[in-house]
């Protein structure tokens, strides 16, 4: 069975809601996928080495990806370099004001690791909207269903 690792940083009520709804949808709408949900702080290189697909959900803080998400890459980058080329990945960024710094950083890291962004990075930008929940869910389900049906 393929494994989808979901690394979700959810430091607020709204981002927790996204995390919960995406988790529920992934569990409900898939039947042949091992879905693992973790916070960046508790995710290690081994979790990624064992994964067939990766979802990252992060916030932007201080014009940068959240420190939690950066900590994950700080700890794992060299253990993963050259080991998971082509890993299909989707990313959402919840950015109350901007988002461009995080997109730039993550694009650089993903390019360096030679992972494969299968959808454009989704930026949930500006004032909170319930539509962000649907957009993140659609993004996650797209990857999950692609993995299940061997598109990825
Ligand atoms: C300390 C701090 C710094 C922030 N810096 C940024 C920033 O640089 N760019 C941005 O788009 N949003 C920034 N935000 C807003 C967060 O992205 C937003 O609050 C977070 O994604 C949670 O979303 P929510 O407020 O809808 O729960 C910041 C929030 C905090 C608490």
C-alpha cells in the first residue's frame, strides 16, 4: 500500500480547521492509502523515505515559511538529498498578508531536492475565508487519488 505523508503546521483556530477537514476527507475518500498526518516538529527523514507522496501545509510568518516547517527541512535536507527524486508533492501556504517569501523558499528547496510539485503551490491569501478549507481539501485529495490510481 502506498503511503501519503502529510506534514501540517496548524498554529491557529483556522489552520486547525483546515487540518481537521483535510484529514477527514483523506480518510473518508481513500481506501487503499496509508495516510500519515504529522506536525513538522515530529516528522523525520525516515517518514519521508518511506513515503510515496507528500503534502505540506504551512503558514507564512515574518515573510518566511513557519519556523516549524523550516525546522523540518533544517533537520532532514541532507538525509533526503538525492534519495527521493521525483517524490510527488503538493503544498499549501496560509498567508494572512503575503505568501511570496514562503513560495520562493519552498520552490527553491523542492527544486534542490528534485521533488515533483504536481500542482502549483496554493496560497490561501488574505483575510480568512472558509473557501480555503475546500481549496486545501481539493489539493490533498488530488494527490491522494493520483497516488491510489497510480497516476503518481
Ligand atoms: C508573528 C506573525 C507573523 C506573521 N507574518 C506574516 C507574513 O509575513 N506574511 C503573511 O502573509 N502572513 C503573516 N502572518 C499571518 C499568518 O500567516 C496567519 O495568521 C496564519 O497563517 C494563520 O491564519 P489565520 O490567522 O487565518 O488563523 C503572521 C502572523 C503572525 C502571528
